[in-house]
């Protein structure tokens, strides 16, 4: 049987009890293919030379054992701390929050050029920007890459729009424009005021038609090695149009419908070639009542334990089986 040692890279300083890292690495650590799982965190200043200065010799790591669990003070990342050479590991599992800089992703690709990285940093570089969605325009609402005020005006003159910063996540930085009205960080201002805010700033948005059915929820579909694991429906908070749980939305049980399965089947071969093993697909209800593609997320996908509880299925184990089988084939 093909076996391997795994290093997980994370930053525990922004974790909560809902973070899926803990259940995932626990399941990975007891898998027959996996000899050992260690975790290195950016939150330990002993690792600053790696995460901040991009020096590549060693890292301070903690071994994943039965007691590896979330705590507010990060006990799991302080216990049994030891220094390891990075060449010790066969596989790197990247579980750091987005956005990740191109410099850091390039550093990882160069540092671990002889090791398998999940997800591949080069793939994350290509897919981590909102503009990647334009590769699948036939499944998406009308959209336009906006790099100037003129681009924004051209799009907003057609219909109400949402502006999504290229490399933000979790609903951060999203702007809604309807005629002369603008909702920026939940504050309503005029379009003239918004234009003044953009003066002397680099403009990089994906402009998308605002969908009138947004209140019907944003569906997150989690895919591992080409297989749909499950889905959750995130509904916006009362009075809001943003569905992200981080922005006050709620998560509910749902399933991928026939149209969404077709979307995943079209997306997966493209992502697979880029080394993207685990990812999330988000959909919204289009103006015609059918779900359309709204986001593709390829960095540190969460939500699987929560979906598992809603579905009452051992999805975490199923996901780690799929990942381990993928690793065993690759190495």
C-alpha cells in the first residue's frame, strides 16, 4: 500500500469552533495511507522565516493526535512542538485562508517542487481571482471585468449590478449599484460619492448582474476529487442581500440539482488539470428561476463537517478517502 507523510499549512489565529480543519486532519491522521500528519501554523512566530520571509529550510510543527482540537488559545499548535525539515514530507495540504498572495503561492510552488501540494498553488493562482469565473460565462449571470469607472458605468446602465473585488472572499468588499444608488459596506451612498472614493485607486472588480431572486439563497456545493460531497443553502439575514454566513447569513440543508450537477461536470475537468482537488461551487437563482454559477472557491474550502451533520453522513471520512486515493495515485 502506498503511504505518505503529510504537512498541513494553516493560520490558526482566525479559526473558530466551526473550522473544518480539525475534523479533516483527524480523519486524515488515521487513514491507512497516511503515516503521519503534522501541522505548521503561520500563527506561531517561530515560523515567521517561512511564512513571512520565505526561507525554506524547516518549520515548527505539531503532530495531529486524538487530542488535536480547536481551542481559543490554540493549544493544539503549542503541544508537542518540534522542528522538522520540510523535505521530510511527501504531501503538503494547504489550508490557509484566502486571499493568498501570488508571491507566497509562487514561493510554495518552488519550495515544494518535488512534493504534491493540495490544492496546487499554481492552480490557486489561476482560479483564486473572481475574473476566473468568466471562463464559464455560459453558466453565469451577465458579467463584465471592470477596470475603470467607464466599465462600471457601461454595465450599471444595463441593469442593477454587484461589484466583486477580484481577490476578496466571504462577502468582503462587495458593492451593489442600482441606478444612482450604491450600497458600499452596507452604507447607502450616491454613485457620484462612490466614484469619488475610487479616485486614484486601482479598480479591479468583476461586475455581475444583480439577481432579483438572491433572497432564495446562495447554495455552496463542496466537491472533492470530482465527486459532489454535499451542499448547504445559505440564506441572507433579514434585510440583507448578502448570503455569506460570515455576514450574518444562515446555513440550511439542501442538495445539488440537475443543473448544478451539469455545471460541476463542466468545471471539474478544467480544475482537475490545474491540480485543484477540493473546491466549492456557489450558485444563485437566476431571473429565469434556474440556478446559475456565482462563485468558484479553491482555497481552504470549509463547511464539510456542517454539511455532514445536515445530511447525517460521514462526509469527512468520505472526503479524506477520496483525497488519500488521489494522493496515492499521484505519488
